[in-house]
């Protein structure tokens, strides 16, 4: 069984190396094959998602992804490293991006919110990732009667909403049975359709409680009372923004793993893409200080969902919890002035805890 390892750029390389050390320790039997994505792939192959990498992903059981993006490619007309992750989501129809936001005991004081608001924090953002503003056409810059203009198109089709709503309701059924569907129906037509379709799909899930919330209110409630949420169901752009906000409840953007699924399912596990929700962090890239927790926990999700290996997943998660409980912190998690560990030294501690 092959796992595609796609480190990408910046800290993506550093945290993926850490996650791979841990994954190899629990599953030495797998074939780990590296592929180029992002800026690194543009440099070597002239494309952010080269054909070789796609071929590797196609023959893999799952993908362990780092991050893509590099300020060097921000110039107008330049190829964009980010097209690698967008291309993978589109190519494999990976529409359901699951972002679990769970407090790791001991990190309550790393957050900027009061610890008592966070103690039992356990919510999941279910984000649609193949449609909406990211992919709608037209999408371009143009001249509007001699005035520079640009357009992006926000579009949702009924089946796209139905399938992501089902994922959220099914997940809620295994949890605290509460879905908060987030939209902007007071302004956006896409949101009015979204709400109508979510209500219709909810007919099949009466055991789950459904509430609707406008996205600005949701951003506020995440700060005011995050423990009120169980499953947050939302579209592509809102989910991108709210999940970075939610990540900070746990103390750092570097803590949050994610799993993205399509409809493809094997008898022995689901095909999926596993990645930290954060980016390439150009401000700290190359310094060896990035927090590898998100990447390591993404490897745990890979074990659970693509390998059906609950034991390996739990071992990795317990090792991270133990490492934090022992007082180890990377710089982003340490209190001002407190000592911290680099990526490798922190990962050594996780390996020890395994
Ligand atoms: P970012 O997520 O890379 O970083 C935001 C802030 O969080 C930075 O201060 C960074 O140092 C910090 N941070 C992030 N992860 C961390 C970690 N593991 N440990 C410690 N600190 C961490 O967002 P950005 O700076 O706005 O974007 C940088 C680049 O990453 C852009 O090119 C963007 O397009 C790309 N990006 C890629 C992905 C992805 O590949 N999935 C996701 C988000 C952003
Ligand atoms: C994420 C990232 C991506 C997104 C970018 C890199 C395209 O921010 O995975 O959250 O916006 O989906
Ligand atoms: Mn994002």
C-alpha cells in the first residue's frame, strides 16, 4: 500500500518530515513515496501539480500533504503554488474537508481566550471544498470601460450542498447531534439556496438538531461561547476563514489537522487527503521552529480513516497529548519568554511518548 507524501513549500517540508517520522514508527509496513507540489514543483517541473505527482496520488491509498505557497510567486501572471491543493481537491472531487477543533489538555493558557471557555472544547468544521467562490466562473481581471476590474463567481448547485450536508449530519449523529449551518442568507442568493437545501436534507436526520447562523454571528460566537458548537457546516470561503479562527481557540494555527474526502471508498478504508490547515508560514520557514502537531495529528487521521487502523491513530494522538502534558512546547505555544523546543526536538519527544 502506497502513501503519497507531498511536503510542498516552507514549513510544509519541516512539519511533513516530522509527521512522516511518527507515521513510519506506527506503520513501517507502508510504501511512502514523495511527490513534488507547489512552488517546489514549479521550480522542478514548471507546474504546481505535475503529471508525475498526480499519477502517484492516483495509485496511493491516501495523501499526506504539507502546505503550498511562496511569496516569490505573488507577481501578476505568475503560476500559483496554491493551484496544487486546489487542483488535488478538484481532481479527486475531495469535497468534504473535516477540521476537528479539540482542546489538548494543558494548552488552555496558550489561547488568547480565558481558559474556562475552552476546557471541553470539541467541535468540527465541515467545509465544502470543491465549489463556491473558489471555482465559480467567470473568475478574472478585466477592463470595465477602461477601469480595472475583477470578478469571482460564487456558485452552488443543489447536489453539491446536499452531499456536504449529509456528511455533517452523519458526523453529528456520532457526536453530540447538533449541526450549526453557517451562511449569509440575509445577503447572498447562494446562501438562500444553501439554507433551503440543508433544511430539506435534515428531513432524513431528525435525531440531529439543526440550527442556522449567519457567518458574522458565527465568527462572534466562536469567540464568545465556542463550547456551544458541535458540528459547523459551511461553504468553502466561510469555512476557510472560520477554521483559522477556530484553530486559535486551541492556542495555535499549528495545532489543527484536517482530512478531506470525496465519494471514493475502498473496502479497506477511504481515499483521502490529510493536511494541517495552516500555510507555509514564510515568516518562520527554514528556522526549524514550526509546530508539527497539526501535521502529526493529520497522520493520525490518515491511519483512522484511510487505513482503518484505529490503534495507530490513537497511539499517535495519545503520544501528542502526553508530550504536551509533559510540558514540551514549540515557540508558538510557549508563554512569553518561556523555553521552547524546535520542530525536531518536539518530534523527538513525541517519538519518545509513542
Ligand atoms: P500561514 O498559515 O502560513 O501563517 C499564518 C501565521 O501562523 C504565521 O505567523 C505563521 O508563522 C503562523 N503559523 C502557521 N503555522 C504554524 C506552525 N505550524 N507553527 C508555528 N506557527 C505557525 O498563513 P499566511 O502567512 O497567510 O500564508 C502563507 C502562504 O501559505 C501563502 O502563500 C498561502 O497561500 C499559503 N497557504 C497554504 C495552505 C495550504 O497549502 N493548505 C493553507 C494556508 C495558506
Ligand atoms: C486552506 C488554505 C487554502 C484554501 C489555500 C492555500 C488555497 O488556506 O486549506 O485553508 O483557501 O483552501
Ligand atoms: Mn485556509
